[in-house]
C-alpha cells in the first residue's frame, strides 16, 4: 500500500513538473514561426519601386534608424505598410541570435524572398564587430526566420502627415505614420469641426488615403479605424490652412 502511494505521488510530481516546464520549453524552443528568404536593396536579386510603394516618403527611409524593408506577400494590398517584423538569418555562423527589427515601407520582390532589407538592416543580421556582415552581403540571398512584432516609437503618438501630392484646398491626401503596436489602420474618416457628418477617405495607394472636391473647409476632425480596436478620433484637428508635407500629432497612443 505504501509503495502504491509513493508511485502515485511520483506520478503527480511528474505531471506538475511537466506543466511547469512546458511554457519554459516552448519559450526556449523557437519563437520564429515562419521561414523565408531575404536579400537587400541594391543586390542583383531585388526589385523595388523607386519612391516607396507605401507612400511614406522620407519617413520610409529614416524611420527605425533606417532599418526598413520592402516585402512581397506581406504587403497585403498595402495593409502591411508600417508593420514591424523581427528577422534573423539562419545560414551562417555569423548570424546574430536576435537578428533585426524592421518596418515595412515598400513593396519589393527578390529571388523567392519575402524581405528586401535596407543595407543597414541587412548588416544588422550579423554579429556586430565580426566579418559576418561582409559574408552575408557576399551571399546576396539568405535564408531567414521571422515573426511579426509590435512597432515601438518612444516619444511619438500616432501622427497624420499631409502627403506631398495634396493640393490645398480641394485635394487632401493623408498618410498615418508612427503607428505603434501591431495595429493596422483600415479606414480614415473626416468631417468639419462641430459637425457629426463623417465622410470616408478613399484608399489612394500604399498607406495613403485621399479625398477630392469634398474636402471640408475650416478645421477638420479625423478618426482612424484600427483593426481590433474600432474607431479612434484624433485629439487634434487638421488646421484650416493645412500644408502639404507637414505631419500633425493626433495625440493618440496606440
């Protein structure tokens, strides 16, 4: 009888150990659930749009300290613009364990690749202070693993930039920037201040939304539809005398 009780206790302890260790084992296994290939802008295997298909302009070149990427299937008809991914290479002893975090700013294609990285981001795939970066550039196309991660922009709220193609006062194009977290903006509406008649903007291209001939006069209220969170209204209005190329702070924290 004592032996049976002991065996029962041992069995219970084994189950408890498995329950406690399983999350640790899963976490230490591999958080990178997708495999693909990557290359870099300027290689013989990359093709991109010259100005950036997302329409971010200078923001698309300098955001995240220049660690940006073009994508193909992850572009998702432009809803993938602004998404952040952690990417690491798997084909070299020089690959760093953490890889690099990048922001999607373009549609780009390579040799069966999902990522066409900026040179700065591609270099960061390797261990710093080694000859690994040189080796990776020599390979031109490499195998990678990746996962989507939250975008982080310390010190920035969601901002809305008046796109350079806007023409005051009859054509207004807006591109949201500094979209933090794992949030996708799926619609933008605006209305005249002190009015409740919201009107939807049209998806022009990339992350750019526009409206022509119906642009309200005076200060303009904006609201953004965030996937999974519903509508979020900007705390700041677009000023009556808005200007092309200027970014305005919504004071929304995503």
